[in-house]
C-alpha cells in the first residue's frame, strides 16, 4: 500500500487519542478541605447550618452544565455520590437550584473575554 501513496496508520495511537477526547476530568480537590470550609461557612451563621460547601456547589454546577442535568436529576446525582462518598451529603433540588443560581459568575465571564 505504501507504493500507492497511502500512509500506514498507527491505529493504537489514533485509538488512544480518541479515548482521551472522551475523558472527563472533574476535580475533587474540594474534598481535601471540606470540613474546614463547612465549619467556616457555619461560624456565626444563624438558622439552619449549611451542609454543602460552596466548593461542593460549584462542583455540582459543573456537573449540571456539562451533562445538561435538570435540578431533580442533579439531586439524584448527589444521592449516588453520597453512596460512594458518605461524607458528601445528598441535596434537594430546590436547595441546589437556589445555591447554583447564587454563584457569582463574574470571574468566569471575565475569563471568557480573554
């Protein structure tokens, strides 16, 4: 086939590149400081204490927007995540919606213009 002007394809390399395109990397770094962040958020707070940190909400917002999940499905995601990582509490859809809509996106918007 080389004589006909065709290149020999390295299918293993091509396959690896295609697989890498499908990888989704979500950072779970927020877990490292979860308890500290939660304690700081609840320090001096009146009323019902927070159970989900702001970093956890941001993580869930990324999941929601990447996969196009409605809030009720995101609630199910938090339940499944809780079964895998019991330290992460499940959340109800209305609380998730309120907290996600309250995220300040100004930093993200300023990065888009760069």
